[in-house]
C-alpha cells in the first residue's frame, strides 16, 4: 500500500509530461506536413532536386486547404 503513495504521483507526472510534449509538438508544427516525407522518400537523397517531392506535396496540401 505505501508503494501506491509513490507510484500514483509518478504516474500522474508522466501523464502530464506526455500531454505537455504532445501539445508542444502540435504547437511547434510537428504535424503540419504529413505528405512531404511520404513524397520525399521517392527521391534520391543525393539528387539536388529531391526537395521536389516536398514542394509537390505542399502544392497539393495548399490546394486541399483552398478547396475546404
């Protein structure tokens, strides 16, 4: 029983920390571009134009936002 007096506050602190990290990630834009990495993997990293996939995804994303 005394272990619960330690484990419950630790669990609450961990949950609060996880919630804070999640909201920090959302506020800092970590989830803004979900299509860019998916398109970027199709291009060779050595290719200087490999950013084209990211640009293409951004065009589609901005087009989708305008349609909505």
